[in-house]
């Protein structure tokens, strides 16, 4: 049980740090939800960009290294 307690305290600590660094500790609950949704959407867009554009470009460069300079 001590391990579970330490894990919960660690998660609580990092969540508090997240709230303090984003200044979400002083807003109302509905504003927190809005900001969490915005952060999730931005994170999702970054993930999609990295997955669809960057990974595809790297795969293209690896497949034809002699033509890699043409992508730039």
C-alpha cells in the first residue's frame, strides 16, 4: 500500500505543478474544463502533424536518399 500511496502523491504533486505553471489553480471549474479541452485539441493537432507530415517526410527521405535534397 505504501507504493500506491507514493504513486498517488506523485501524481497529485505533478498535477499541482501543472495547475500552478498554467495558472489553472485560480480559475473556476468550467474554465479549467475549457482549458483542458483546448490543451487536448492542441496536443492532438501536434500529434497529427507529427504523425502525418514529419513521419511521412522521414520515411520518404529514408526510401530515396539520393533525392532527399529535393524535399528541402
